[in-house]
């Protein structure tokens, strides 16, 4: 819920900047960021059921959301690898995974005084709840999602697929300078303050050179 509030604040700020922006390129960058934020908000997981939330609250200790993972696939399974030091020392019931046809939740209780959670929503394709499971290995939890259909997944989630398709459409252009501009827009939209300052400085210097006739292109 906190992350969703942050996304909402970011979106409001982008909309406010859009009302003030006059340069087309800057408006394009802001529109790209606006669409990205709206997509991210749309694909946020629904509020967790009260009983699950209450269970986590009753666990005590500090709860950490897991963001780092690796994944692989075979004809029958999607395999997600989550590194957690010492997880093999826990009782098996402390590592719980709940599956639905298009999602799974991982909860690891009381590992070195902390609880760990990971949620995957909007999986790219349906999985078999009955055929899915988890395995505990040395310093690793392996989540095995059984594919409903034996086909290759190009990515894990629907959000990743939509993001890749947008990027491909943005760079699929016969004009190299347009492709460069699209790349700069992406870097600006996703960059931190230092990256934004660097790109802004490059634009200013490039305009100064153009006005002196040093370079012909308008970047």
C-alpha cells in the first residue's frame, strides 16, 4: 500500500510537470513516464487478504520484501531461485508458498530474526496449482511453477511483456537519430537526478554547438 501511495504521488507530480512543460521533447519524456507509472499502478497486487495480513503482523520481527531472484525454465516448469542465507536450517513449515493460476506468494518465517515475502502477480501464462511446489536447498528457495501448457515463456510476467513490446516499438525505426532520441528519453525517464542533469547538460551543449554551426543535427 505504501508503494502504491508513492506511485500515486509520482504520477501527480508528472502530471503537474506536464501542465508546465512547453518543449515537445520534454513533454514526450514526461508522457512516457506517465504511461509507465499508470501501467505500474494498474499491475500492483490487490490488497492482501485480512487473514494473511494478520498472520504477517503476528509473526513479529522485521518483514523484508524480496526483490532479487533468478529464473530458468524447462518444458514443464518455470523455476524461480531466491537466495536466502541459512534457509535450509529452518523447519519446513516456515517456508510457505501459495499458488493461484496466475500468481504465487512466498513467505519465509523467522529467518535470522526476519520474515521474508515475495509476490508474483500476472504471470505470463497460467500454471497448474496442484503441480507447483517449492524446494529448499542450501541458501536457496526454489519455486517450481508447473506450466499448464508446455511452451516457452519469453518472460515471467505480463507487465514485463508489455514493457518489452513498448521498448521494441520505440526503437523499431529506420531513422537512427530518432532511435537515439528514444534511447535518451528512456534513460531520462528511468534515470536518477544525476542522469537527468547529465542529459539536460548534453542537450544544452548540443544546442549551443548547433547555434554556432558546429553540428547540423538538433538533439
